[in-house]
C-alpha cells in the first residue's frame, strides 16, 4: 500500500499561523477531508478532491480517510488548531486500532499546529506562564463526573486551566457549573479570559474576574482560561487591554 | 515611545515548523535577543544586531529587550517552542510589571510557536488526545513540595502529563523521584515517551513502560510524556515504531 494520511493542524485561523510543514502536507494531498469550515480554509486547486463533511462523528471521517489511503490516495485530514488536542488525530488512531489491520502499514503522519489555548495566550500576554492543563468540558465522550473530578483536582493543585469545548446548544449549563466549582476553590477575583475566534475576523477577547465570568456569554468558538492564584493583570493606558500573565515562580507556602 | 518587543516562538527546531508570522516578526526586528542556540537559528542579515546570551537569568534578557525598545529599537526575543510555555513571555511581563512604568506603553506582542509537547505528540501519534497538563519539573522557581503536590494531583486525576525541564546537571534526581511517584499511582505498564530534540538532527524518540522509564537516560533536551490509564500502543510491522495515542473517550467508572 503506497497511500498516506496526513493529519494537518491549520492553527487558530489566520493564515500566517499555518506552518510551512502543514502547507507542504496540503500541497502533496490528492484528497482533503474535514469538517466544512476547516476544508474551506484550504484553497482549491487542480488535482485536489475535496470531501467537506458536516458529520460530527469524527471516527467516520477517519475511516473514510484510511479507506481512501488504502486505495493509494494521499489524504490530508484538516483540523483547526493542533490535530493532537481535542481534534482529529486521536480519532484516526482509534480507527486504525479497531479497523483493517492493513491500515497499520500506511504512512500516517501528524503536522502540528498552534492550538487555541496558546494562540489565545499569545494575544493576552502569558497566562499559561506556569504549570497548566487543557481539559475538554464536553461530556459527550466522558462522564460528567470525570469532568468535574478532574477540574476539581487541577483547581486545587493551582494549575492554570484551559477549557476547550466549554459550551454548545446541547450542553448549555456545563460551563456555568464548571465556573461555579472554580468559585468554590479559587478567589472570586481570579482573572478569567474568554477568547473567541482568536486571530479570525470576529475575534473577541474578554478578561474579567471569576465572579463576573459566571454571567458572561460564551459559544462553541470560545476558549476559556481560568487563572491560577498567581495570575495577574498589568494595567495599561486608557483603551489598552491589560496584559494578563502568570509568573513563572511560585512562592513557598502556596 | 515607538519601539517594540516581539517575543517569538521558533518551534522545536525544524525550520518548516516556524510560522510565517514568526518569520515576519523576525524580519521586522532591528535587534535580536535570546539564549545562544535560539539566536543561532535566525539567519544573519544587514540591519539586525544580534545579542546572544548565555545568561540563565531570563528576566535580565527581558529588561535588556525592554530597555532597547524604550530607545526606539524593534526587538525580537527568541524562544524555542512556544514563548508562553516555560519560556520568555512570562519573564518579559514580570519585567514589565516590576520595571519602568513607561514600558507598559510599548508595543509588546507574542508570536506563538509549536511547543515541545505538541511537536513530540505529533511524531509519536496522539498521546495528548485526552485531557492533559504541562508541568515544569524544575524546582528553581517553585518549591519541590509544590512540584510533587501538583504531579500527584494530576496523576490521580488521570491526565496525560507532559514534563518540561525534567533534568539538568544541577537537578539530577528529580525526574527519578517524579517517575517513582507516578509508579505509586499508575500501572507499571503505563506507556511513557522520552522525546529528545524533536525535529532536530539528533532527535531521539523512545517509548517504554513506566517501570522501564525509571532506568532510562534523559537530558535537558528531553520532554517526558506519562500516559493516562487509557493511553495505548498500536503495534506495527517489524522495525516500525508503534503508534502511541490516548483515546478521546473515558469509560464510565474510570
């Protein structure tokens, strides 16, 4: 079998954050697979067959890609951000493990991208400057009890917390519950950032207190960062957004 | 003041993983500041004054950059990986907060990069496919008790753990202690990856069990990934490295 699958991270949205390696992988592809808005980011060209999909079952897309590759095609699967962070890479390897044994002989590569939390952090200052974690707030693939147990553990351990998939029409209350849990453990004045559509034309960055965050609107394109006890704001001049950062040092006794 | 500071992530090493935005920021700079091996990655050109430093005190480099910018220079500070992850961005904002109030009016931007754990994950498969965290194992800037308390919390919460700064000549025993703690909490067969110098000519990727990891050599260029309970290997043909991945799903009761 001489086909291949490249799982390609497109970054947060701006073309200047797509790595040359990702662009080269897209240039080599004969077939392009992905969720509609990600496929739309890749320019059309002769020789590239596009398979945009609104199917939310990621393993279906993965199997489609592996089937095409087993027929000798060179398939690029596109993800926003980094494909290894709550995106298509794990879905592809799940499909490989449970699928046709011949798929294990395919060339399967991952091209990393700028993941949402690091794109958001860069726009805000350096909020992930200390120890941090990335949690998906979705309970589609894990029990809500696991989500809350993990969140409580990392809040108590004073990590900066990035929440992916904070809310959707089918999961309207989970973010409020998560921020309520955070308020039980962290100070009400802890800085929280809601970073929406980072680097895209409709980007919106809001920095507020944990108390205020419970009332703030969010949507599927929002990434939420909950600061640690050391996370702080540096005020700037009128009309300038303050810098948000987490010092690298943790004093003794905290 | 019309000077500027751009804190630029150079990614793990390969030029094809430097974003166009990072390259553009380097092209605009009049002055280049950073630890010697990172400055060496940027080609020389007329009009660019280079300030390579072997000073390990990152805040000194930050102050130097801010001072130059306050004199009207356009300074790029280079970091490996992503500047917001255990790198120069937090050091710059620390210097701003505690330094000349006029520094707050400077243009200070961060150009994100591919951080080591995501570059390593991409080469290995999708080990960060579930919830994960990034901890610095260095006790230069936080007490060792904080390091171990955080590590224990995330191990018990079943997150995938990426350990930055696992070892140095001044900190020879901390990685062994951390892996020993992991062995008390996670199964001895848990997959562990040691990813050294990812994408550089001397790259070395090793996947082993947690039990084996305690005896494995590591150095300052190594990133350690400790799998979660669901992290698994997909065996492949002779001579082929297995795929390492963490499924997105967590079954009830785990």
